[in-house]
C-alpha cells in the first residue's frame, strides 16, 4: 500500500505547475540592457526584462500641449536620469509652461500640463508594481492599460478621450508612489490588484480626466519612473478548464500503478 501512495504522490508532483518569478524592467540612466533612440521630442528608450526570453519594453513620453488650449496630447522628450525616467514637454520650447524641463519639472509632472509615459511591451504583461527613484512634493500617478488588440495612438487625443467608450483605455489604479515600500529613496508601489494584463500601459501624473480620486490632487506631483515589475499572464486551461492531455496521462499512470499494487497484495 505504501508503494501505491508513492506513485500517487509522484503523479501529484508532476502535475504541479512551477511558480514563476516576477520580471523586472530597470529604466534609469545607466541601467544595463537599455538603449535610447533619438535626442528630441518623440525619442524612446527600450529596456530588456530580467530572465531569459522576457518581453522587452519601449518607453515614450507624452503631454497635453497641442495648441493654445493645451488639451490634446503630443509626443514629448523622454529624459533618462539616475532617479528614473522623466518628461520634458513641448511647451518648454515656447515658454508657455514656465519652468518645464528644469527641476522639478524635468520629471513626469502635472504642473500646468499633464505628462505621461507610455510603456509598450513586446508581449502582454501583468504590470504588478511601479518604482520611483525620485519625486518632489508628491507622487500621485494614474495607471491605465490598453484593452484593444490593435496598437494605440495617443496623438491629437485628450486624456478624457482615452477612457471614453471608444478610447480603448481603462484606468487600473491611482496610487501615491511614495506611500509604498521605500528604501534609500527608491519607493515601490503595487498598482494592479486585479491582475489585468496588456501590451500597452500608460503611467501619467495624476489627472482628474481619468476620474477624481479622494486624497489625490493635481498640480504638485513630480515623479521619475525608476523601474517596473510584472509577469506574463497565466494562460487559461485548454478546453474551458478540462485538464491537458499530458495531465490526463499522468493520472492514468497513477491509477494503473495503484491497481497493480492492489492485485499483488
């Protein structure tokens, strides 16, 4: 009977799925595995993920700077610093956003304009946490994911357009990054309690365009994005939850072993 128990236990071990480790994407200036393309508005920064075969991510900067109304989104300059990624929007060049591009407005901020960073992954990921290596005054950010299967376009849209019925974007969370786990000035905050996944994630300085959140305010948030962490989405069981053929075979082997042992007994 001990032999039968051993066979069943072995089958159970074979069926157990290995736990996956989170993937980290370090984004700050000097981080290994990163490269920057371009040196003006519309530039990008691409970084590999930890672990073999992990999706890579490309970051780009955006802000609502178009025309005198400053409601529609245009690409911006993505700065890479030791504290993380920041944004210099187009109004730094024409002087209509005073202080833009200088500290603390070299960070992603919501002073006058709403800065944001689009993270485009090579494969769908469950974004788990956002890490800031530098912030000033406050660090409220909004985190959104793109729900559609096509490639999103931010240009010439308002932030409110993104979360409209036809916008394709969904607000996942609004968080205060410096209220997370902090060590040596680097703060990490979980951002995705529901475990949603997407190839495209937008992190912006807090704006009421995505909805008002109690305890959050706009105009005083200055943040650099140091790193992201996440994981691949868990694939659904094939056939709507029916065990895989390999799993069925293991169960059958265990049952035959139990039967043979009982006959010998």
